[in-house]
């Protein structure tokens, strides 16, 4: 399978807010490789502690789990790592490349695993392929679902956002 | 990916499918696009310091909608700078502080429902001027300003500026050692957490 059979990638990072959409990703939109190389990265993720509770001496004070904004950021960072792999393997900068169905299935499995392990307050439920209307003010980034659907036949992608 | 397909081959493919593409400019995809200015009228001088109502709302919106997913600023630290600003806006001369303030205003305002384009254009002018002054510094403060600038440029779809700032930001991030395991450094907890947050926010904005 070669690259021509995939529809172009239109990544959208949606705040689940009726009034706004943000296209906030640069490499995929510009068709250029990422600048940060995953192999060089050994930085740890930040802790899931909100700003107010971190001082120079100590970041061990915990805020109530249900209000942790930091969990939203962590979810996004983890999703970005998986999607960076999608970008690198399925849309490399080289002019010709081969794609493997196995690789794509493995990536989709990683995305599903990420989605399944989201904390409850970040989960976004879907009804008939659309976000369910009982979700308000959720910051769950639904960009992951966008991308898994974008790898599917074009008809599905049109129904989203 | 569109960027990898020669322009003529792409046009031919569209024509083969029976569609007209006389208005289609493949060059638009192949070259990084800048964007139109927010307003054609120059902002009046009195718009330089935004009204309190505007800036208060922007700060609230920023920390409610943006900071949770893009934790580039330490909220208590920023709020202290903002307090300094509202008590005497003219007194703040530090370019890092000015860049961060006006970037936060601009990001929040631009993403709102009825953006005041004139006001945002004035903020844009301010932050660009301040950022330019500190662009060559090898500091976390500069990197934080750059990451905020990436967020702004992404919303504006100013991809020329985005790509320019991103190159500088990633280089700076490497020089500061943010991509390395932070265990090797003996910084305080807040510094380490900030370094990680800034790095991973930049990573998210990179792809």
C-alpha cells in the first residue's frame, strides 16, 4: 500500500466547546517533518499536580483528583506522542514510502489504549459517531478520534466536527 | 501528503477525475503561507494599554481554556506579573513580561466569539516588538514567550511566522537541555516541573 491511497491529513485539535475549533498542529498542516526527534527525547512527563501546589522545594502536595487540569495536559502529551508516530510512519518526508497495514493497526491499537485509559472526567462519549450532547465544558481532546477516522474511508471523516 | 506531490501531477489527477481546477493554486499548498493583517487601519496610540475589562477577561479565558492543555506558564507567577501590570502598566519595561502579557491577551481574545480585531492587532504589535528584543536570549523566559507565540500563530494560521519561531524554539529547547532526563539536573521542584511542561507543550505544538 502506498501513500496515494490515504486521504490528506487534516488534523484538528478540538476543544469540546460548541463555539470554537482550533487547528493547532504545525508539522502535519505544513507537510514538513517535526523538528523534535523522538529518539532524542528522554524528558519525563510533568507530575499531575496543579500549578498552585508546586513550589521550588516541594511538588508533592496533591490537589483533588477531579479538578486536575494537569491531567488534561498529560493526556494531550501522551496523545501527541502516539500521533507523532502516525505522522512519522504514515506521512514521512521521503518522496516515496511503503505503508504496512500491520503498522497502522498497531498505531490504531495504541490510540484506542490511550482513549480507554483516559481519566473519567476527560472521557468523551460518542453516539452514532458524534460526541454525545450531555458533555459540557469537557476538555477532552477529541483529536485522537479525528485521526483514527481519517485513516478510514473518506465517508466517515465527513461526519466529524 | 500534499506537500510531497508535484504540483502538476496533482492538478492532472484532479482533471482526470473530471473536475475543473482553473482556480486551484497548488502553490498555496507547497509554500508556507503567512496571513493577512488583522486590520488595515493602524491602531491608535491610546490602544496600546488595553482596557481593564478586556485584559481581565482575557486572563480568565486563557487560564480556563488554554492553560490546562498548554501549561507553558506558571499561573501564580503570571498572575503576580499581571497584578504589577494593572497597578501601573507603564511601569513594566521587562520585555519578557510584556511579551507574555500581550501574548496571553492576544491568544485569549482571538479565540473568543467576537474578537475585537483592532485591540488584538495592538496586542500583536506589542508582543512582537517585545519578543524581537529577547529572541536571542538563551533563557526559559524566552522559550516560554516563543511557545506562546506558536500558539498565537497557529490560531492565526500565520504559518510563516510559526515555522520561524518554531525553529528558534526547538533550538533553544535543545540548548537548555529540556529534552534530556530532568533527573540529572539539581534545580528546584518548580523549575523542573516548568521545564517539563514547557518542553511537552512545545512537543505537542511541533507535530
